[in-house]
């Protein structure tokens, strides 16, 4: 019996185009200036050092670090230091009202209903925990952070890795078979399933079908059978 839901963000409860056409370009446009202006701050310096470590160039100049980060943005790489820096940059965008966090109305209604019904709600996204807090604090439906019990990002590992889900489960008061993972990406669902979690595939365009996982096109199609 399902006691907790673990949800992805982009493509599952949030429109992909909001992330790719609003959030990513906003961060990319401001990243060089942000990094140069804040490179001495601990939170930023830590991520810049992580980039240098990743590219195995401990003495890389700041311009090399910035061009590496921008290449990762262009390639949509889910590499932890990039995702952490994006979260820091998005803060100003949300606070200035440049955008609000997109949430599908059916997803918002679903999350509210499940919370009211007693499910614990958790988030696992490649976006940093800070970015997750921001999208929910400044969501289209206001501050919805109270819906969620806890948040996980790539600090537990990549979303395609079975070990990431095993690590999350060790941090929850539930067994893997009591958790339902929601995502739009088959490789993530495969990894979660291998770790013993239940899975539900969100296929928002309504065209494809899923053979390996239960699937729905939006949360209006969610039924109690997925909680059994
Ligand atoms: C927290 S909103 C930004 C999401 C993001 O940066 C991203 O890469 C999307 O990853 P997800 O795991 O939510 O599909
Ligand atoms: Mg996703």
C-alpha cells in the first residue's frame, strides 16, 4: 500500500517549456556576470571548484569555468554544480516577479488531494533543492511548500541511477514498496523500479504509451489502483 509519493518536477508536474524556455535561458544569460560578481562567496566558490574538479583542471581560469557551465546549459547536462548555480540565479527572477513557477492545474489539484488524504509528498528533481523551494514558493498557485515533506536533488545521485532511489529510501520512514515515484522519463522510472519503488509514468502529450510502467496523460486519470 502506498504511503508516500515521490515526484519529479519538469515534465511531470511542470511544463517542460517553462524550464527549457524560461528558466534555463534566464540563468544562462546571467550566469557569466553572476559568477564573476559572486565567485568569492562560499556557496558559489564551492560550485566553481566542483566544476574545476569535474573537468580535471584545478587551476582553470574563471572564463574556462563559465564556458564549461554554458556548454552544460546548452546540452541540458544535469551536473550538480550547474544545477546548484542555476538555483542561486533563479532566486532574483522569482523575487523580481520576472516569472512564477509553472505547475499544471491538474498536478496542483492532485497534490492537494493526496496530501489531504494522508500521503506524504516528496520531490526528487535534477533542479537543486533551492530551485525546488523557489518554484513552489513562487508557484502559479502561491506558496505551496507546505505540501511537501522533503526534497532531494542530484546530491543523492543521478536520476537514472538505482542507487539514488535506494539512498532516498534510507532517508524516508517508508519501505521502497510503500513509495510511488512519478516521472516523465523512462530511464528514471526504470531506476526507481529497480530500487523497489512503485512507478507511474506521466505522458503529457497523450500520444505514446508505456509498456514497462503504468502511465497516465495527466492526473485527472489517476485512480486508487495506483495506491494499492
Ligand atoms: C526545480 S525547477 C528546475 C528543474 C531543472 O532544473 C531540471 O533540470 C529539471 O529536472 P527534472 O528532474 O525536474 O526533470
Ligand atoms: Mg522530468
